[in-house]
C-alpha cells in the first residue's frame, strides 16, 4: 500500500498536481525535480517516508496555479 511498497497504490481525489521544479525526495536523501521523475523510479513517499515505485507518470498542462 501507500508508503509501504505493497502495491496497493494511491487514489488521487481532486487537484493532485505539482508545479515544474517541485523537489521530490529520493531514497539516497537527494532530490530531483518532479518533471524528471520516470515510471519505475523509487521515491520516498507517504506518511513515515516509506519507499514506493512510480507506477505511472501523467503530464498535465495548465495556465492556472493555486497557492
């Protein structure tokens, strides 16, 4: 499941987007911009900082940003 790498996955409800340049934490403690993330990358994710693999990458374009 989420945060545990058990394959349960996440359910996204509502706006779940991040602006280009948003740093994403990697298992070695480094970060990389969200637009560089690819399917299969391992990330620190969820509550407790568990490891999860990226299952799918979606790229959406918008000219509206929320704070």
